[in-house]
C-alpha cells in the first residue's frame, strides 16, 4: 500500500479523535468500516496516527494528511537518533504543562536523567508484551517466533513480541496459551503473589487482564472474585476466562459505589483503580492532550474512596495491593499516604524482598522497564 495513502487514511480516525473519541476507539471504528484493509496497512496506519499525537506540537499548520506525513518523518528520525531533538524541547512540547508539578523524578542529577529518559520513552513506539501461561514462555516463544524474554524476575512469564502477525487470530491465542498484557501489569500480578486455595478479590477487574494472572497463579484452586461497574467488561472477562480454561472465579458487579458487591473476607485484595493513565502516555499518546489536572484530582478522590471501601474486607493477615498506571503525586503517594493514615489497623508491607523491592511502595518508570509507568503499594491487616 502506498505510504501517501496511509497518511490520507489517517485523517479519518484523527478527525474522530477531534470530535471526542479516543484514538484506540477511532482506529477500531476505522477497521470496522474497512474490513478488507490489509494487515500491513493497519500497522502503518496505527503508527502514523500515533506519531501524529506524539509530535503534534512540532507540526506546521498544513493539511492534516501533510501533518501526519511530517510527524512520521520526525518519528523515523527520532527512532534512529533519540537525541536528535533537544531535551529542553521535549520537556516544553512533548507533554502538557500541568503535569510537571505532579511528577517526582527524585533528586538531581539522577532525577534529571530519569526525567529526560522518560520524555524520550514517550516519543518511541512501545514494545508489545505477552504473558504466557505459567512455565510455558520458552515453548510459546518458539511456537510464535519473533519473541524475546523480559529481563526481569518480576515478570517471569513475559515475552516481547517483535513480529507483525495478528496475534488475536493466532492458534495459540485462541487456545488460551497467552494474553497480550503490558510488562508493568504483569509485575502487579507477580507482586500480588496469590497462593492456590486462597480467596482473592480483584475489586476493579475491568476485562480481566490482571484477574487472569491472579487465577493462573492460584492454579485454578481457591476463589477469585472479580468486580467492576461495567457489565460489558465483566462479560468480556467471562469470555477470556473461558478461553483460558480457568474456572476458579466469581463475578460480583459494583451496583453502586456505596455498597460492597460481596461480604466475603479475603486473603488478598487488588485495587487496580481507575486513574489518569499518565503511565500509558507512550502507548496512548493522544491521552496527553485530553487529560487535565482536574481529572487527576477527581480520580484521586475516587481511588481513596475505593481503598477505604474495601479495606474492611480483609481477613486478619490479609494483604491489600493498590496499583495505578499513572505517575502523578496526587494519585500515587498522596493517596497511599492518606489511606495509610486513616487505617491504623493496616501496616505497610514490603512488596517483594525476594525480587529486590524491599520498599512498601514502588514506582515503575517506563524507561527503566520498557513498559507502562505504574505505582504499586501494599498493606497487611494486623
């Protein structure tokens, strides 16, 4: 497919984004309208659209198709040489101004180095991570091809996929041999470390990405409760569990925020709370320009409310894990500090001394792990 055609096609989803639809949804709608669009063209289109959002502040006021082409040229140049654009220029143009007071990179000079490494990571196409079923990563990598392992014990089943096949249509995927899941999300599941026979609750399960990881570690033994406000998401969760042949779960929707969906007491609770998604800005570059500080502040209140609501559902000795794919102070350390102060019956616990994380809370920065940004904290009922 001619490259210039891709730039013209990209206008359609970008215009839908300008009308209020997020880029992922706009691209899905485009593919539905163009079901015969070739796989190679789909990849090029996605890259072109996301390049536009990464570099939109660099673009002249040309026709939109010309802007997309210019963004793709900048993207290719930056991929060859990440230092082709000055750090100060990236700091001024790559992200909205409101985010800077919300970020804590630590003391200089290491803090400055992390800051600019983060900015450069935002402007690259992030890798595609797979989570193999426990103990099968090597065999899955041979079966799929184009795979490499993750360089961290925090995600033992992770594979980086470098191929171009439509994995959702592959036989291993249909067999339930793997899930497409970012490395940072896999780390959350590893640090939860549920044991076979325990009772766990994924209180914000969504479509079940982390729920499946918890259930896998439980080896289909014990019970995993999965809750979400969206029945549609929970229906998708059920389909994913069926494909994975995992049955040790129960679904309990949140009917209202004020009423717990279950009165069960748990060995462990994961609160993977709704958040601003600042940690995903490399993978979802359009979100930089639609997220505002007021969203962060409103979500921080929701996160604290959720933690307060579920805390009483822990058994003595039970663990509560808080995880958000964001990097803002308001949603990370501020929430965890306020929650800890309000609950003297809970004590902060180390996430995993076995994996070199003695801290009771940690931030996974994208350039350090080649993954989404993630904040994780843990407590235990005394």
